[in-house]
């Protein structure tokens, strides 16, 4: 998986490419741990993300809990398979998906 960060003031966009699974989710966790201080608007761009597993969902949930305290979070450009995973797991009700 590849993670690209773009920070603009208090806004952070993380563009993920590849697979977010048990192997790659610790990498995203580490990036989030270092990057979220002072961020009020977090955007995940999933245009190039092919797959997300339960481990990836757990990282998103943790990020959502953090952002509930300090601002907002959204997911953009999720493909149909990832949107279906969000629907089936109930994450569509927890996350803002555009």
C-alpha cells in the first residue's frame, strides 16, 4: 500500500493506493499517530484503494473517534466494493462517505 499525505493548514488529505489489510494497516496507524495533531479536517481519498479488510476498518474507526473530538473526517472516491463493505458492516452509518 502507498500512503500520500497533503497537509494544508488544519486540513489533511491521505490518499491510499493498493490494499488496506492486516499487513498494511499498522503502517496507516503509524502515519495517523504522527499526522493528526492539530488536524481539524481529515479526508481519506480511496480512489486508488482496491480493498479494505476488517483490520483497515478498525483503523478508520479509530481515526473517526479521534476526529470526533477534534474536527471532522470523510472518505471520498471509494469504489463500489469498498462502499458495499461499508454498507454491510454498518460503517456507512458511522463514516461520512462522499
